[in-house]
C-alpha cells in the first residue's frame, strides 16, 4: 500500500514531470557542458535554461545571480564563509538558535576558530526576538543569517526587515530559504536579501542539487575551488541532470504556488483542527498565522514521539518528531527547547508536513488512526491528567537540571 | 530513525504485556523523568509463602524500546524469587528482546533500576530518591551518578565514553562531564587490566553436565516459562539425569488438554538450544514441592 507521506519538510517525491525532464541527461545527453563540441556544448544551454527557470521562481533580476550547488548545506556554508572571507576585518556572525544544523554546526565551528557568534532567541510562539537581534548588530558584524521559515514549526521570519537591519551596520544578509522556496511567494527583485540558499529535494526535485542566490554586486569568495564552472564561483563539473531537474521543479512550483497557499493550507488546517477536536491535551507549536501553509507541529502530552511515529508507521503514515529518541541525540529538538516548550510536550511532538500530492482522504485516514494511537500510548504511560508529570526540577534531591539547550 | 528493532522487541512494543497499575502491589519503583525523556513505574507482587514474584506490571513514558524493555522485564521476573529477579542484568533484558540498538541500551538499564527500586520499596528500604542511586552526580543534565556509571561499565564491559552515554545517558546532554566519565572509565579499565581474566579450563568447549544443567535452566527460564505463563501456566524443573530432563507442569498447564502438545514443544526447544539428545519426562505437579 502506498504510504501516506506527511514528511515533506524532510524530503519530497520527485515530480513525474521533473523525472521526465532529467532522464535524457542520464541517458543519451551525457555531454559535459564545458566541452567545445556540440554534443557537450548543447547541454550548457539546458543548464542555462534551468538557471532561468529558477531565477523566475525567485524573482531574481538576472539568472547569473543563481549558483548551482550540491545541497542546501553547501549553499549555507558557501554564503556564510564567503561573507566572512570577503569582509575579513569583521569578525562577528549573527544567527538564531533555531537554525538548521547546516548553519548551527557551522556557527559552532566558527566559534572555535575565534569568530564571535551571536545566536538570537525566539519566544514561545517561535517568533524571533528582534530587540535582541538589533542589540547584537555592530560594525563588527560580517553577516546575519536567518532562516526564512523554520523546518520544524514552519514559523516564518521577517527576512526583509532583518535584511534592512543588517544593512544598517553594513553587514550582509543571508537566508536559508530551504523550506520557504516553492511554498511562499518570493520576489528577490524587490528585496534587500543579499544571499539565499535552497535545496532541490524539498521542492520535488531529486536529492543532490541545491542553489545559492547571490545578489549582483555582492562580494563573493568561492567555497569549492577548482575549474571555471559557474563563472568561477564553484569548481566542479555541473550536476547536469540535477540542475535540469531543479529547473523543471522550479517551473512547476511557480505554477502551483497558489495551490500551496490555498489547497495545501486547507488540508493542513483540516488535519490540525481535526487533531485538536479529537484528541485532548494537545498543543500546536509555533505561531499559527505566521507559518508555512504546509506544516503543523503538534505535541501530545504524556506520550513520547518515537512511539507515536512507530505506531503511525505501522498503519503506513510517515511523519517526524522532535523527541529525543528520534533526534539522534538524547535531547529533544533544539527548536522546541529554544521556544521554551515544556519537556513533557517537547518529547511528544510530531511534525506533519504536507505537499500538493496529499489528498483529503489521506488526511481523514490520519484523523481516523491517530486518536486510537495516542489513547493506546496514554494507557501505557504513568502520566495523565489525574497523575500529572511531577516537577522534576523542584523535587530532584540530586539537583539534576534536566537537559539544557 | 528507522525500525532498527528486532522482531521480538517490536512485538513487545506493539503488544506490551502486563501494562497498568497493580493495585495490590508489594513494591512500586519509579525511575527516570520526563525531562530526561523516559520514565518507568514498575510494580511487583510476591507470594509470601514461596517468595516468588506472582505478578509484575509496568507503566512507561518513552520510546519503543523503553516500552518493550519494561514489558519484557515483567515476563522475566514473574515466577522468579526476588533474589533471582535481582540477578537480572540489563544485558539479560536486551538478550531477552534479541538485542536492543546500542544507543537505546539505557532503556534496559532503566528497566533493571525500576525493578531494584520496586524491591527496595517492598523491603521498606529507604532510598535517597527513587530516581537516583547513591553516589556523586557526574552528569547534571540527566542526573547520573558515578556509581551508576561505574556499574554500567563493569556489568557491560564498556570501553568508550560513547558507550557509557548509550547505557546511562551520562554525557549525552551538554557534554561537559565527558572528561569525568573518561576518568571513571580509565579507572575501571585499569582495575580490569590488573586482574587478568581467569584462564579457561581445559576442554571448556565440551558440554559438561554442569553446563548442560545451566543451559537447561536458562532455556526454561527465558524461552519456555514466559510462553506458559501467558496462558496462566508454569513449569518447574525437578531434575536432570544425563539427557533426561524431569519437569512438572503447574497451573493451567497441569490439567490442560494440550499438555501433550506442550510437552513436545518444550522438548523441541531444549533440543534446539541445549542438545539434540534431550528427552522430557513429565512428573506430576507437586513433585517439585515434595522434593524440597
């Protein structure tokens, strides 16, 4: 049976049209776009066409502002390291506590190399603390990097305002827009954003292709040093099938953007409201308005997320969780902790992320299965409304603090 | 994350045994905390005459392997004396489930701790707190003491800090205590190095009568008894003479129509796991008592 796939912030299905578009470049059209002969050289035109398609989705002034990379992480790293190198007299990097590891791990690395790193916090709704960010900005700031939309909660940040704030101190502004591209309208022509990262596999292109938008005139230093490809901005033979696929996916996304805003949002709301109606002791994580149309992050009190996911998996439903047991560490999601979501809820958080391929029937299947699953786990749990979770910190004789962010 | 679980672990997660509050429990042990990501309450009830655990139930807040570990432990302790039950190690729980992923071993450790806490409560022993063994707190994120870390290292022959984190969670939060864990690890490893392992006796590979009996006991304990107990029955091992294993079926099994079928199944199990020469002889129930 086909799974009900509600984990589109993790990765998406390759659209059939995208697969069609890329296949010739895996078969007969395998030429190298740098070749002099027509067999290879012709392929360069397809690469440029993809660049135009992606520029159109982003509303970029010129396709030359698009640099193809291997993934979102490479784009993020390239942008931030480029700014720090180009403005080497500025030693400060400002970001947030809720970024993707592609930025947060790099921040940690930079700190060890002697850079000053500021991680701005968020409030209980996941909204950025603009006062804290403004206070951190200084003439030492080389670059401010803030995600456009959070991958776990879907909360959308005011990137235009942030970009203008960064410019006031002469810093560059980069946004990790991996979750935003294709889901919300983007018009870089009328924007102050200097650099923007995106990833193909989040918008129905395959894995292994990403892109970085670099506003014309922005000082840039390459990350991958090699051949002349990408106008000397990224060495390495182009991933032609991936680039063509990303171009096709961008064009599809442009056509379906309204659908994301209406149909996908309606399905998400149907799911979220249905859960809140059917299951007690549930909270929604993240501001309910300032949010991506496809994401719902809900926490079920008294139960643990991995157990929920495994039982959902049993009935063919794919989602993800911010619980410790699924984060690959022993601590729950850094995003939910930064928001101050209590542990009892953080461990029981489930993220549903939809795409335009989901149907109302699928959502109704989830609404039919989920209450039973939560009830079953709550039956096993020692905690309930009648037996609330003890305040560990208050009673702990050993003085253990519980994990901190 | 994926279903990196054995079939048996999955089965215990999807169909947990002995869930719930045990109203007439003699002992109740509570360990873990929601802040730390999992919590377990374990109940036991013993027969005052035999000293055997007659009922065990649990409630878990936690992931699949935490639920399965507790479920497995209830099956493992029922029918055992309290002393026998206390000899169950976290590795025994993991083995019972055909293994637990390394990074989830702390789930099995939590099971053993909860059992110990329940026994302590039953005996009226005062503990400093349900959640903590005595000792000095090393990991403040998860409240793990040096004693607990040492014990996990010794019992499971751990050699790296990462393993210690997998088994106890210590060092898995902010990570500032990892150097201290390493010190403890080095100290225990140093002790172990100074005491070389005893040389194996000549001919150790041979299945001696002594080993055979141990293996038979283990098979009955872990493979046979849990299955019978699910149907309200039980088994007593009375004697082993050469390859002849004398047992008594008790409870529902004793008068059960399917007793013949059961006998064949037990014999197959023993032949599979001990020796293909094993023969089962069923004694009338009560024989076990008479022999004591």
